[in-house]
């Protein structure tokens, strides 16, 4: 038996692949099983196109055999097999793919799909094996051949014996080390799980002899005795749910698949079962969960869809298929049109993948829109769980995805007392209202009592109450919605005054200039400015931030980035029509000390209304008592 060497470039590629390309050892079984499936497909196709080839299509199968004593794992198929020349060509030259050549020979026959197209998956066996033997007998030939290699010192080919046509891949596993336990690939449970994980949907049965237990026939009922026995068991389900017609799948089957595949005890909220044909063909089965995983809003959560190629799982979490704003969606995508790199683990970020991702994004948005319009109660249940993610999606990447998200957002309406969309808010705006008003804060009940909100309500205008950190970033990102600008009632001019009213306000501010200066001097550094406002309704005073940042934004920055946080300037607004302010103005000349106390009292009350902490609550309590008695 003459030893032959790999070509130099093939040897370098083999070394690279074993030590670098494949990042998970366990995928070697996926690759070997996929090759076995290819071999069966080739024989089946040959039988369809050649009347002289007679095969039992129902007898096609792949078999896994394990021998812990000899540390061998064998994968066998009854496919087309290889002769000596094909073993030399396909296994002696890395990246010389028999599957690719066969697919090209089929020209444009679209009914047969061959998985392996790159000819290197077989060599992943050397990640876990010290020696690999391939015994193969080609259909129509009497002689079988054995290919043997240790992955480093070339390979040999010699005559062999095999009862039927097909191929055996016999892998002698490496010895265990402190870091690697290769013998785990000889354990029944491990092999079963790997088949279920990566190869569950290969179209041919994958069988393995498994150990089971049964009660002995002569065992007494009161003290039963059990014995172990073995039998062949099919490990894979073969027909994936997403390959079936929607009309043939029940809701119970959808729910059961979701629970088993994604380990969720809850039923999904919605199911999206779709397929597309054209430039890129694929099938997808997507789920919108009803509950969020415990780690959903943490950095540990892995988004993405399971990606399959002809029933073989390529990636467990393909992030490229799912935009960040829809990261809550779970599901699978199966396409035979994707271009894969030589490891099948990493996708080339190509045009096909981008087309699929865009198609899925439209499908998900359409499904959520349908839920919003036809089942509002369920949508609000969904929104309570994942609404924050839609808001994050709106503001991320400088608003690049706002068109996909903005019509799905809900905010609490002060006027209607319920959640509304931006579209519903604008549709309900009375004539004359030109802005979308919102008030950011921690509690919607407190926000509804803000002076500015009260003023707007008196005119019949609605205010959206923002109670989540991300809310305030949404209008800053959108800028406008249906040509209506957003207005923060706590920081911006409400725009309610006519030009004449503005002139009157300026004249009054000039008239009250001395009083405003007195109040500012009384409060010192507690406030940056004191000014009059006609937007306070029945309230005497309000604390508003200086231009640039709201109080809620200040609190947020203190929480997430305290080193760069800075206090926003406080501006005390006074209502000149309120009796308390008039009393303070009168006291300024009659009792300046009491007037200063009034100023301090109104400043503290304005801080409390703005949900700002008091620096000295005890002093405020003492001040109230002083003015009462």
C-alpha cells in the first residue's frame, strides 16, 4: 500500500481548517451526515434519470455506529458511493467537491438540492479524530476501496470489502485531554442531541442503535426487575414544519414546535409562516413571543434566527437576518440559495442574505401592524413586554429605522386616558393645534397635573405622557410626525400666544422687572432665572429647565454616566395672575422678610411639582410651619 501526500496547498488548507476555520468541534458530525445525505441524493437522482438504475428509495438511510472500546464512530450510508479515482479526486485534493461537480452536471434541474458544494466539510472530522478511514463501494461496481489518513502524513488507498453500495466514514477519536473530552462524541445522549440540533431535518432517516430498558418477562409484580436491550431508532424528524403548507399545519403543531425549539413554556403571540421565490428563494417560520426572556434587555441576550440550508442548521443565531428593533422575534429561515463559506458556519454578507433580511423585516412589521389594527388588546399586551425595544429601534443608528417603528409606538394620552399611536394622536388634534405635546417624567398621574398640561387641557389639547427613559429620545429622533413638530411642555414655548399677547407679556415682564429681580436675589443660586409665564393655568409657579436638556434627561445621565452628568439650570416661572404671586409682590414692599419666605416656599413647591428632590426637606417643613403660625 503506497502512501500518497496531500498537495502542498491542500495540506496548508487542511491545517488551517482543523485549527482555525471551524470554531465548534461538534459540527464535524453535521458535515459527515450532510455528505452522507448528498450521496443518497445522488443515487436517487441517478435512478430518476437512468432506467437501468434500480434502487429501493424507501430503504435509503444513514446509520451511526459507536464503539467506545475501540474509540471509533462510524457514519454509513447506502448512497452512490465512490470508486478509487473519485476517492483520490474528492478526498486527496481539498476543496475538490464531488457534490459541486454533480450539481453542475445536473445543469438546471431545480428538483434536486445537493447540500455540500465546497468539498471541505469532510475534513472537519480531523478536529476530533486521530485517524479517518473511508470505505466506499460505488453503485454498479464490485470492488470497494478504503481511503485512510491521519490528517498530517498524507493518505493511502487500497482495495476493501463492503457488502452493499455506499460509504462508511470510520473516525478513530483522539485521546481525551484535560482540556478536551473527545470521548463525549461516543456517548448516546451527546450524539442524539447533535443530530437533533444540526441535522434534524435531513430528508433521510438517521438511525442509531440505542439502549432502552424493559421489565423482565418473569419479573414479579411486587418487585419488578428490569433489563437493558438495544434497538435501532430514528433520531431525526426529517420533515421540518416550515416546509409544509400552512393549511396543513395546525395551531397546536405551531405552538408545540415553538415550545420545543425555543424552550418557552408560553404560547407564542403570533406565527409568521412564509415563503418567497424569485432572485432568492427561502422559507421562514417566525414567532412573536408573548413573554420576554429573563435576559432580553441585557447584553447576554443573543438575537437572531436559526439559519438552515436544505434542512441543515448553519447558524443558531444569525443576527444578520433580524434587525435590532425586532430582536424579540424567534424562528427559523431555510434557503438553498445562500452562498456559504467553506466552513458553513459563517455567512458571507452577500446580496442574498440582505434580500432575505429586508423581506423578513417587512413581514414582521406587517404582522405587528395587523395585530395593532385588528386586536388592540393583544397588541397592548405585546407592547407592555416589547414596546421599549421598538422605541430603542426608533432612536438607534440616528433614526435609520424610524420608518419601520414609528407607527408601532404607543404613548399614554392624558386626554383620552389610554395608549394611543402617533397617528391616532394627530388624527384627534383639534383645529388650530400645530404641535404634538409631550411631558416627560416618572409618573403619569403626576405628569397629568403639571401646570403646562393643565393649560393645554383647558384649550382641548392633548399631552402624551412619557414615563420611560427612552421616550424623550423618540421626538428628538423623529423631529416631526405627519409634518407636526414635537413640543416638550416643560422646556419649550407651548406656542399658544398670539403676537398681540406676546407683546402684552413682554410689557408685563418689564413692569414686574423689579419684583423678578427681588425673587432671584432671595433665592440666590437655587435658580438661574426667574420669569413670568401665562402657561401655568391655576398653579402659582413651575420649575422648568434651561434650554438644552430636560430634568428627566439630567436624571438619566446621572444614572448611566455620572462622570459626564451636569446639573441643568433651574428657571422659576411665576403666574402673574395667581393670588399667591400677587401676595408675594405686595409683601415685597410691606414685609420683605415674609416676601423672601414666600419666594422660598413657591420655589420648593415648584421643585416638588417637577419631581425634583429638595436639598433640605426639614427646612421646607419648618418654613411651612412658620408661615402657618
